[in-house]
């Protein structure tokens, strides 16, 4: 009889923060976009609203937290 491998748990905090694209890239939001917005100019706030990809250095760590994609 084959030995069953353990199921891996998804890191729920990471699941709420990151999203995977069809091509396998990891998307993330920006920090510093939640409060004290009056002192930030409109251009900066607009840029903070856009999603961007996770850096190649951080991607393996995020991937480990999301074993089944999400």
C-alpha cells in the first residue's frame, strides 16, 4: 500500500494578499495606501492603487505559502 503524503495548508494571510496570474506570476498590492492620504499627491496615490508583480527574490517564499495556487 502506498504511503499517503501530507496535505499542505495554504497560508491564509498570504492567500488574502497575493494573486496568481495564468502565466504563473504573483501579483501584490502596494503599501502606504491606507491612511494619511492628504499629504500624498494624486499621482502617488494613483500609482499606489495599481497592482504589481512580486520580485523574483520574494516569489519562492510566496509560492511556498500558496502550495495549490490559491
